[in-house]
C-alpha cells in the first residue's frame, strides 16, 4: 500500500504546526493541510500566557515569535463591573502579545523548516478509517492516504464532527472583536474586563493600538450585527468604554462561537484530536494556545511511538487521551469557578478588592490561569478560605 505521508495533520494553527514540527524533526514523513492561506487571521485575544511562552521556549520556537514583533508583558490588569481593578505581576515568567496573523505564520515556518510538507488552501471534508490506513477526503475531491491522522482543525473541528465526537454546549458564549487605534492606553499590557455574564480581553500592543475581544451570551447578540452588539456590550464595561472613547476601528469585526465546547474523546483508531479540535477551554483565562502547544507535544510523543511500532489502534493511542485529561481537568475546574464567580456583579468587585489587597492571592490566581502554577494552588480549601474571609 502506498501512503502520501506517515502522518497527515489537518490544521496549521499552533497545535498543528507544533505536532508537525516535532514529528518531522524525528524523521516522520508529515504533511499539513489547511483550508486557509498563510498568513491568516483568526478570532483571538492575541495573548500567549507565561505557560505558553515557556513551551515556545522549550520547543525552540520563541526566538521566531519574538522576531515577529511580540510585545512582552509581565503583569495583568483585571477590572470589575464597577471599574475597580487589581494589577498583579505573573509569579513566574512573562506573557506575550502578538496578532495571530504573525504568531501562526511564525510557528508554521518552524514546521516547514523541520521538513513537514505544507499544503494551503485545501479544505478537508471527511475522513475514512480503514484497518491499515486512514483516508482524508478534500472538498476538491482529492484524497490523501496516511498511517495516522492528527486533527488540529480547531473549534468545531470537521474531523471531530465526522467522527461523531463534537459536543456543542447549549449555553455557550459568542465572541466579537476587532483591532482599534487611538486608545488612551499607549504602553503594552494585557487586560481583562469583567461584566455581568460577559467579558472582554484587551491586548494593548503599544502606541494606542489594541485588540479588543468580547465574549457574551447569545441573548445579548443584536440582530443588526457585530457593531451594535459590540457597542451595547461596551456600555456594561465602564473602564473599557472610557479607554476606548475616541478609538478608531482598524479591522473588520471577527465573530465566532459558541466557544468552550468539548470533544467526547480525542482518540480513535488511527486518529488523534489535538488543540481546540480535542475540546476548547472558555477563552476568558487565555489558556487555549498553551493547551494547543501542550496537547501537540503530548500527541507527538504518542504518535512517534505508534508509527514506529506500527500499532495505531485506539488502545495504543489512548495514552494521549489519559495524559491530556490529567493535564486539563484541573484547568477546566478553575475556568468553571471563575466564570461562575467573576461574571457576577454582586461578587466580582468584592473578589477584585480582595485580590488587590492581597498580592499573593492575585499572584497564585495569575499563576494558575497562566499555566505556570498547578490548578490545585487556587482550588485548595486554604486558598479559597483566604480569598473569601
Ligand atoms: C475569541 C477568542 C479569543 C481567544 N483568545 C485567546 C487568547 O488570548 N489566548 C489564548 O491562549 N487562547 C485564546 N483563544 C483560544 C485559542 O484561539 C485557541 O485555543 C487556539 O487557537 C487553538 O489552536 P489550534 O491550533 O487548536 O486551532 P486553530 O488555531 O483554530 O487552527 C485551526 C486551523 O485549522 C484549519 N481548518 C479548520 N477546518 C479545516 C478543514 N476542514 N480543512 C482544513 N483546514 C481546516 C483552520 O484554517 C486553522 O488554521 C481564544 C479563542 C477565541 C475563540
């Protein structure tokens, strides 16, 4: 039987580029296909948390990301509904702000230099798993055959859907965002603005230029489209509204959703689902890129072994699912309790006040959501008692 590649990776975002780079560097024949042509934009807050920066460094990708113009940030500001705020440094490492247009192109360059074959502008439509191969069917009618398929095709993954693994949450948020200039804030910095059931992440790149990305429940979506939706949500975030008075929009609005969905199981015979395709954490805490890089690294190790031994069964690949679950369970728990507490106007100002008064509590929270401290550090009864009493 002839194969077009040992491994086909569908999707060239951070997850796909990283797994392809790692496999190609180990002499596995890898082909990445993506329906977009790079550099391509993507709805995102453009924030790499300290954990993601650490992984980029370990993977040897950080210099290219810095060369692409990333702004380094060492702290995060968080605003409550009443305009009160706390600002705290990351307890370990730094974060980065870089538009996805440039970040993803830099990472894909790494995969290409490692030897992965890249095909852009190619949409995958379906997948067929055979006992001794996997076929990937393109929208154009072309078919590619490999030993293993790695689905890195992002949220609402076509492959997860084809395999019946997609589980879209009923009460999820939708997002709307754009790039702006002439904001009052002129130095690089990361901000999170918390409203009632909605929030906005702001990446200030410097010089008054920022990416403002909001997430809100579907019921707040205006029929008239993104602009009125964005403006109505802004009225619920007073500190952001003030900073944006006089701001000029520099890009089209980018909308997506529902966000924060789960994939039922990230493995099948001859298939691994990584990054958002394997399940997406709610973007509020800015952990998606970390999880994309981390799941790609886990998958690369398991895939390498599986390709070398020739055993690509679900049973063999299940190690990846187990390791991923161990990594993600605590993070999802932190994300859930933050969404419950931090988007509640009766509670958030109180929490923000406590975090401002107790920098060590704020540092632990930024460390856990920044993926440099274990989630247990903020899920422990001791931490919660200090936060609430
Ligand atoms: C509004 C919003 C804001 C966010 N902000 C942040 C943030 O600030 N920080 C953070 O860490 N995370 C953030 N996230 C999460 C982060 O964007 C994702 O977790 C991350 O992009 C996942 O990377 P990935 O490689 O899995 O998928 P993606 O980056 O989505 O890449 C998937 C790729 O697959 C391709 N593709 C899709 N379907 C097909 C197909 N059928 N055929 C071929 N190719 C296909 C796409 O073109 C794309 O290039 C945010 C998410 C959203 C929605």
